[in-house]
C-alpha cells in the first residue's frame, strides 16, 4: 500500500519515517527545496513534556485582556475582517473552560510522554545528532504571585506521570549557573529533569536525509494546489513544480501534514479544520562567552519566552500574534527577545550577528493536534500541533502509523 505524506516539516518527515518502518510504500511532497523550512525551521527547541497545559486555560481571557493593545504583549490579537480568525478566537474561549482545559492538558500530556520515549528510541536507532541536550527544562518565576501556582503545577505533572520539582532561586542557579546574573530577581523555579532540547530543523533534515535510503520517494519543490475528490474519496493531489508544470500525484492513502496550511487545502472540500496560524518569533545568536550562556533549556513563565542552547548558538523564542498568514518579522519583537537575552545573560551572545525569524504555529483552539481519519476516504490527518509540534512529532507520527495499520495506538488520546 502506497501512502503519500503531504508536507515535510517535522510532522511530515516523522510520519514518513514511521509509516515506512511499519512496512508501507511511502512518498512525501513539499513545496520547499528541502525539509523543515517553514514552522519547523527555528522554533524554541524544547521537548517540553512538562508544559502540557494549553494557552487556552481559565486564566487566559483575563491575561489576554490585560495585554490588549500592548505591542510588547506575549499574546497579541490583531483583528482582521476574516471570519476564520473570529471563529477560532471564540472556540479558544470555549477551550478556556476548566473541564476543557483539564481534558486537553491530559490528552497532550499522554501524547507528550509517549512522544519523548519514541524520540529517544529513534535517536538510539539512527544515531542522528541535532545539538540535543538532555539537561531538562527549568521554568522560571520572577513574581511571587505566579510562583505561588508552582506547587499545584508540580502536583498536576506528577499525577500525569511527569517528573517536576519546585525549586528555590538558589537551586535554580545551582541547576543553571548562567542564571547567576538574574539571582536577585528570581523568585523560584519548577524543574523538569527529563525534558530535553535540540534543533528541530537539524533533526528534520537529518531524518529526511535517511528517507531515500529506506526507499521513500521525496518530491520537493512541489506545491500542492488542490486535493481532488470524487464520491467522498480523495483520488489524487494536483501539483505544480517550480517551472510551473502541473500534474497529478496519486497513492492509496494520503496524510495531511501541512501545518498552518492544512486548513487552506481542506476548505475547498467543505471540511473546516479548526487550525489558525499563530505567529511566533525566534532569535538565534552565536554564543561568544560559553560560561555565561545557559545549557539547561529555560522558560520564563512571566514573559512566555523560552531559551535553548543549540551547540554554539543560543535560541530565544516566544510571543504569539493572531495576524493571519503574515510571516514578516517585526523588528520590535526581535528587540524584545534580544533585550531579554542580554539582561539575563550579559555578554554571553553576539547581538550584531543574531538572526530574527517568524513562523506560524498551526494551532487548534485547545492546542490538541488532529490525528486520525478525515471525513474523506483515503485521507488521514496529522496536523494542528500548535505550540508543541517538536515535542509531539515522534509520538504523533508513530500513533498515526499504528492507526493506518489498523492497530490501536498506545497513548490514550482523542484520535479521530
Ligand atoms: C516561535 C516558535 C517557537 C516554538 N517553539 C517550540 C518548542 O520549543 N517546542 C515545540 O515542541 N514546538 C515549538 N513550536 C511549535 C513547532 O515548531 C510547530 O508545531 C511545528 O514545527 C509544526 O510542524 P509541522 O510539520 O506540522 O508544520 P511545518 O513545519 O510548517 O510543515 C508544514 C510543511 O508543509 C509544507 N506545505 C505547506 N503548504 C504546502 C503546499 N500547498 N504544497 C506543498 N507543501 C506545502 C511546508 O513547506 C512545510 O514544510 C514553536 C513554534 C514557533 C513559531
């Protein structure tokens, strides 16, 4: 049976890998010249099993109101006339109900635990390297009020089978000595020792490079213009290459892994996927003073900024904007990330050669990805991974391969 994977970001490439390992004939299609060049290109680098709680939680509406109109707000809503954006925002509010948050958190946590295990296995099997560090993630609190919630979060994580301990400001500096300059402002932390970090783009490219060796056919520079359907079944994809030549590719089954663009391809078929592109930024800077740059991956809980050491680079990422499909980075957002890094780790990075990037998180309102069957025969979904696509990639792909093989995947998750 030939399965065609649509999209070669971290989700599509891992999907192709696990499908091939499950014995399917596999091909993969992407419009870019290489794998992992869109949202999987420069994310925060965190394998963040310890952050299953979605943005949509009971405190989110009030927090968003407080931030309204502030250009430096971690979450910025730029209202458009499009119905999609408003519909998504309303669904987001629904997902903020306590029982929805609990359901979503638990589903994401189970998938994340499973995914981290699959990632470790895959790393052992392939030996691929992607500037990964197994030093855990330290969540940082700079206000007594937010730190007050840390014991509840630690208890919830324990309940979900995820190791996390509340630590004092001194212990934060012991875990990550580069935090010494922030000691006076730090109130405490939440340390998840089993979390990891690494470069999702390097990982995606390294895994994609192995696909042809396994017999996977790779179609790059190939834009999918339309999915063609007849009688409730997908019977091909209409494509265009860089020279403008058009054609149709077909297979026995298709898996949609088009990230934020999944919705656009499905809308003409009358299927409205609840995915909105939530824009985020990252800044990557060379480390010039390794002793003062962190190695433990960090999450600043008040600013919603994450930071990961990727070899001799430091990646700082964060912010969320609801601003349509626009990927142009705004300078002020970059400045904010740079200031954060320079305040926290004075002299550690070279600001002059830092690169700013913006990407679109394929976010569902509750941050729970869409994995499983579509309403169309022969079409499957593995998309909508939002803020956690790197964390959830291996687990989602392994589960999808199980589903197509007719088996029940291991994690208890609302598969379609
Ligand atoms: C600033 C930022 C920080 C983040 N930090 C983290 C983090 O620390 N940890 C974490 O787990 N996650 C993080 N994420 C989220 C994570 O990066 C995404 O969830 C993940 O990259 C999504 O992967 P994907 O493969 O689904 O989408 P993509 O990487 O966007 O892949 C989709 C692919 O489909 C292709 N495509 C689209 N349309 C077409 C078409 N019409 N024809 C052909 N090809 C097409 C694209 O070229 C692309 O290669 C972050 C995201 C952002 C923006």
